[in-house]
């Protein structure tokens, strides 16, 4: 019965898929708070009254989107298959070495950033270059693990959550 | 007073900007019902219980997004400036002739389609090629008017509204 | 010794990677001529003097681009891993059923189309919707095989090769 | 006479359009050397043997692409029309103030970055955030001028030229 279906839930994937996406990120060493703190770092100079709670809530909302969930499932699956040696060449070596010319990791990340509009591109590029917080941690594990997609996915979710906050702040909703 | 601020309103631009975007489209000869009927045509084979009212509502929701509004304002402004002869060469001739290699009209359209995820690309391309309904009408006026951006904007709004319906139908919200 | 390195080869990946990409496509049942004939169908009404040889050559050039090769390797790898049952849920079921809301297949395809500019979006969408030639064949095999990425990759290579021909024709090079 | 038409010229717009694009940039205070020096700054840590001459040549090549030229003509035209007060509201105020939520400037920039593949996104975002060299200069003129599109266009050309160099270096062509 779908009587009290909340409006919030519109085109956002099921709660189960959101929980799964969070579990997959945690399995790779990334928590919601790790991402929320990237959002806080990026947005606090634009929104002086920003709180960590608002950042965390924004990350949660981004993770409700089906497109975001699918990018996370796909990217992490590829990282893990590379780690297990289940990918054929020439893909295996490109992923294992996080080849700077590979580019498909950025493509998946862009599909996340796009969801809240083009203003997120700048924040994504900045996070991907400077690698603050958890992005640097994940990037530093590249000897033991394959995190070729993971660092871009995390930067993209943080960039999208930042864009969402910028829009909400303008609309007087923060 | 912002007590009862509806959640629906999140990151969606002000109601004023939405009304303005609709006015700009109407000034160029395109109504919400014109776009809704493109959505109906594209989606009814996937969603048998689809109604025109649901299509119309979906178009309205797409037009609440700030990114969509900005693409509409910018594209229509360029069409109208070309019509008035206020653009320098080589831009003027490319726009006047709807040069097939111009491409910036498709770029603006993509920024609209992206908002509801990549599943909209296919519908956008199809509408842009086949030019049903109002898209064909607008395209046929190219002797008297400059509609280089307008037809792509309309196809993009229809494609985005179709994607939104596909997501909502999956979530049991239609 | 690299003295006579042809200019043609610039930023286009090694010949080995191109051959590998062609092999991967053939392994999934798609030949260069299959793709060339999609290009011919799409472009011949715009370029009356178009030949199949020019279409075939354009497809070959698209396949020299590293970004295109990487999208092909990644997409086909995922299709094959799904076929072998090596992907976890919820990814497995989405790929197995070519879920219309998955969207990551279109994202990879767009990264191919982008290489020759935004004019390719329309052709991509049209091919993806109408499914002529090999795209329909590949799509019809979805009971036995997983071709979720393959059909979009093929449509994207054909759309990119079409865009390239449109640019070359304008420049008087066809 | 077109006998010795160089292969280099393929799908790259006419030399006239390239010269025009350079003239438009110079009219707004940006020289090829300004952009080349951004490229040098971004890429020299990845390519130790990089020269300014190679950076300059890479910028020139990017400017031969029709999609890039069209983005430059369109973006600069909008900046100048805003400066002359020829744009209607609400567009005028958004452009005059370089509204952070406008987003269409980033969209045009992306169409430039895309030409050399997704690896350019990171460099674009970084340049757009940190605003080194000419980007900072252009951005600092925003009281007297409207440079809403210009700074993103310059960052995008520099990012694309950087991607091109990364690809060429891998292919042993630098």
C-alpha cells in the first residue's frame, strides 16, 4: 500500500539501494562523515552559517539518487574486480596503476556531479587535484588496493552535495 | 515567514524565475502543453497508465530547476539577439542558418537533460532527429525566425521530463 | 627509432590498443563494417557523395582515440563479467536485464560521442532509439548474452564517426 | 588551390576562424602566451622536459577545433552584450554579477574540455578554483567588465591543451 508515500522519495531509488551504496563505500573505507567533512571544507567559505549536520544531510540526499548509486556500484565493482585480478589486459594494468590517461573514472564521476548542475564541476576538479581528507587517504592506499574509481566517486559525491547546498542556501532553505 | 516552506521547493529556483522561463518560451511560440504532449508521445509506450496531466506536471517540475531556467534564458536570448542582428560575425551567420556544426545549442540542451540523469540522452537525440509536434513547427519557422537554440531547448525539457517520469514510475509514484 | 612518426598518430593511443579494441568488438559479434554501415545510413542524406570506404575509414580513426578504446574495454569487460555471474547484486540484475534506469552505459557512450563535439548527441540518441542494423542484432541477443554496454558503445562509435565526417565534409576533405 | 591540403587540418575549422577566435580573446585581454603559461604551470610537474613552445603549440591546436571556436565566439559575445546592457533580465543581473549558480559558463567550458577527453576535467576545475595567472587578472576586472564566460573559456582551453600534451607525451611525441 502506497498511501503515505513521502514526496521526498521522488525519483530517488529505493531506501534499500541507498543503504547498499553506503555499505559499499564503507567496505572501501569511506564513511558518510568523511564525505560530509569534504563538503564542509569546500562550502564553509561561501556559507558562513554552514553546519556539519547540513553537510551530512546533503551527502545523504545525493546518495538517494539512482544515477549516483549506479555510478558507485559500477565503479567500486571495477576497483574490486581489478584487485582480485579478474580483469583482462589491457584494462587490468591501467586500473592497477591508476593510469592518468584512463579517464573512465572521471566520466563516472561527472555523471554524479551533473545531477546538481554544472556549478559542481569546479569543486570536483579542485577536490580531485588537491586530494584533501579521505580522498588523500584513499589515494595513498594505491599500493595495496585498487582505488582508481573510488577517489573520483568520493570527490564527485562531495562536489554534488556542495552544489546542492549552494542552491538551497540561495533559496533560503539553509 | 518561512515556516511552512514546502520540501518540494528545494534547490529549484524561485517561482518567479519559473514563471519567467514559461513566459520566454511562450513568447517564442511554445506552451507547456506543447512540451507535455512530446513527453506523452515518448513515454506512453513504457508507462501504459500515463496521463497528459502527469506529463504536464513533470514539465512544470523540470522548469523549477535553476539550471534549466538559465539554459532557457541564455538560449532564447541568443536566438532573439541573432534575429535582431545584434550578433557579430561569424556567430550571426552560423545562428541565422542553424549551422549543423555549431553545436553550442546541443551543449545547452545537454545541461538540461543531465539533471535527471543519462537515461534522457536517448530521448533527446530521438526528438531532435525526428522533430515531432512543436519541435517540427519551431524548426519550420526558420525562414522568418532564428530558433537555433529553441528547438533543442524544447527537446531537452521534454526528454528531462520523460526521464523524471521513468524514475517516478519505477518508484511506484505514478 | 621514431623519426618518421606520422602526425596522424597524435594523442591516439598505440596501434596495438586499437587492434585490441577491434578484437574485443569482434569477440562480441560486431565488425568494423557493421559500424561503418550505420555511419553510411546516418550520414548519406547529408553527404550525397559519401562512400562506404570513407565511413569505414572514419570508424577506424575513431577507434584510434585512447578515450574511445578505454570506454570499449571497460564496457565490454562489464558485460562479460555480468555474463559470467561475477558481479555482485544489485549490479548483476540491473545489467542482466539491461535496466532502462541504469544509465552508466549511456555515460560511457557519451564519453565517446564527445570526442568529435556535441553535434554527435543527436545521432547517438537516434541510433540508440531506432536500433538499426547491428545495434538491433546485438539488442536481440539479450536473452543469451549481456550486451547492456555493447549496443550503446556501437551507437556511440557510429555517431562519433558520423560527426567526424560532417566536420571533414565542411572542410572540403571528403 | 587545395592540392597540398595538410592532414593536420582535419575537422578543425578554417584558419580564418582560428585567427578570429584569437582576435576575440585578445580583444578581451587574453593572449596565446597567457594561456600557454597556464598550461606550462599545470603540466610541467608531469612532463619534466616540457617547453613553453610546446605549450603554445598545444594551445594553437586546441584553437583549431570548430567546437572550441564556437564556444569562444558564443561566450565572449554574451559577455560583451551584457557589458553593453543588451541582455534582458533576469539574464543581465546574473551575468553582471557572475552569479555562482548561473552554470552556463561552466557548460560551455566543458564542451571545450571534452574534446581531449575526460582527463581534462580535473585541470579545468583546479584552474577555475585557484585562478592562477591571466584567469586571476580577468576575474579581478569584474567591476569594470563582464568576464563571466571569459575566465571559464580560458581555463577550459588551458585544460584541453594540457590533456593534449599528456596524450602526446604518452605516445612519445613530445
